[in-house]
């Protein structure tokens, strides 16, 4: 059976062009800084993001945690949104590796603003209160349904944090989706942040890899932390070659993913017992409540799988579906039909 896979945009397969590029890639030892394909990818990423330098890393989690390590020191805490990836899905690495804790703040649809953040910042508090060392945002916000922080809000948060001497980091795993939704460039989103991590292996379709961008000094230090985490890769140009195509060619395909997610949300909203507001679906992620159907998400996922659709629940009542370039409009219509048939019994 051929499955329509909506579990995540991490399930994308590398394109034929990526596979050819990987086979033909010029390589060298990246630990020595001698892999020409990696070097070109890093230079291009820095250029696109308007930053001084960039570093290719194996995963988004590693990229985020390198940045956490460099911006903080043990015994401090970082401000994050309550449903953020750094807080929920990175295995407590901030505490285990950097010696810092997270201060989660609940945002509206996952979106923070300075008024929400300000009350959780501790700088001149009594000695027994954990001091703040970093503000970390996520855009687009995965577990809030792909919601997008406006430029003005990000600029305001970064300006106010910097005025207090606090660095800012952006988990931009899906920053190209955010840029499309905001009708802007990734450079404009990245501009106020001291560091940004973005993934090549989600909607952009590369098989492996993420990139962090920042100042030359920051990235020089990041190389050492990457090595500490076991991320010193050798002839990794075979992966960077796919990453280069993901960086240059894949962003133009994201509009279709967004349109498919909107179509999915509109169709789901018409089904009995399903709760979703299509107007809140801004990118390629749809999260919807099925509690009123009388089914758990585990039951729904099993029924969908039996009909050739893969999707995950994020808790007992909410399902998440993520569109990507391996899912087309016909797949969306089939998914809606399958869901309707399940609910109608």
C-alpha cells in the first residue's frame, strides 16, 4: 500500500536532483575545513540570511543546543514558549549539556510578545532567584500549528532583550515557511537575532542537516561545541550537496504546501466532531481537535493508517497533519474522504 504520509515534513524523500548532486559531490575533510561543498553551502547560507558566517550541523536539535551553550552559562535559565521544541523535544539537553533550565511562558497560539516575556526575566532579582541568560523564540511554531510571529513583534522582543544585555536565539527550523507566510525574506526575520538555526531536512527536503548562522566569532566557537557533541563530520559534502539544492530550489515549492494545508483545514472544519479554525493555519501544519467525535487520537491514527494515511496525535484529543512536497492536492482530498468515512462510521 502506498501511504499518504502527513506525520511530518521530515519524511520527505530527497529529489532525483538531490541524489545526483550527492553522487557527484566534491568532498574533503570538513573537520579540517576542507570540504568545498560544505564551505559553499555555509557561505551561501550566511549570504541568504544576512549574517557573517554559518555552520552545517547534523540536526536542528544540535544546532539549537550549540547556540544555547554559547549564549549562556551554568546556573541560569532561558526564556522559551511553553510548547517550544527546545523545551519539549530536545531531551533536556539544555540542562544536561549547558547547565541551564528553561522558563516556559505561555503564548497566544504559541506567539510570545514582550509583555508576556518581561515578567519572567530575572536580572537584578535576589541572589536565590535563577537569572535569565537568553531569550529563545520559535518561528514558525511547530506545536502551535505552524503559527508565525510578525516581524514587528520579533524586532520588539530582540530590541528590548538586547537593551537588558540578553542575547536572542531563533529556532527557525521552518523559517522559510515563516518567510513565505510573512511575505518577507529569511534575512529580515533573522536580522535582530544573535543566532538562528534552520533545517534543510524538513519542508526543504534535504535528507540530513541544519545550519546555524551568526557572527564570525560566534560560528568559530560553534565549531568547537559541534565537535564536543560528536558533530565533527568528515567528507560530508555528499550531504551538503543536497542541502545546497534544498536551500536554492525548495523554498519556491512551499507555497503549494501552504495551500494544501489550508485546503486540508477547510475540509476538516466541515466534518462533524472536528474542531479547527482554517484562518489560523498559516503555513504547512494543521492541528485539529477530534474529542467531539468520541475517538482518541490513537484510534483515529489507526483508522487512518488502515486507509492509507499516516498521521499522529500530539495528545489524546489533538491530531497533527503536516504537508510537504511529497503530498499533492489529490492526497489531501483522499485524506479528507478517509477522515469523513471514519467519523461517519
